[in-house]
């Protein structure tokens, strides 16, 4: 286990956070309709491992019909920094941090991070979809 404190932000810097992450434990991509369109690549942590440092007033969120996640983004620059939600199949309450918004992650650690592909399109979270090349 290689738990590190990372900082992250949106493009304009209005939204800033820190999170205790272990990139070597794995990251994820999903084939659900939302994740596929935003090319989501994230790491999921428990809420207590994530702290919004600034920019709460700059945040807005998008929540679609499943109501399982609120996808937070900066109202100023549009960058989606994290999602918060609850999905029983993945352990309940979670924060999903967008890998692309990490400011102090070593490129080597990102490249070497394992990727799990989730079949969110079919609510089959424990199995990978048959096709992942487009994710």
C-alpha cells in the first residue's frame, strides 16, 4: 500500500481539493452512459479521504436519473473534478476523483496505476465489459 496525499484542482484553480490516494491499488474506467461521454478515468475513495480545500461556491453538479452520483464541476472553467455518491455494489458511500485533475501526481505513478474497467452500463459493477478499447 502506497497511500499519499495528493492535491488537485480544476483548470482555473477555483476548485481545489486534497485526497489520500493509493494509485497502485487501482484506478477505474466505466462504460456507463455518463462516464463514456466524459472519458472518465478516476480513483474511488471513501469520503473521509477527500477534503475540499476551496471553491465550494464555484461548484455545480450534474446528476442523472439513477441518482447514485453527483458529478461535480467548476462553474467557471467546466472541469469535472470529482463525483460523490452511493452505490452499494462498490462499498456504499464514495468519492470518485478524476485522475486528470491531480496536480502533484508523478507521471510514472499514473502510468503504472492499474485500471479496472467496470460494466456500469449494465449495473454489473463487479465484472468488466466485454469491450473496453473505446474507454
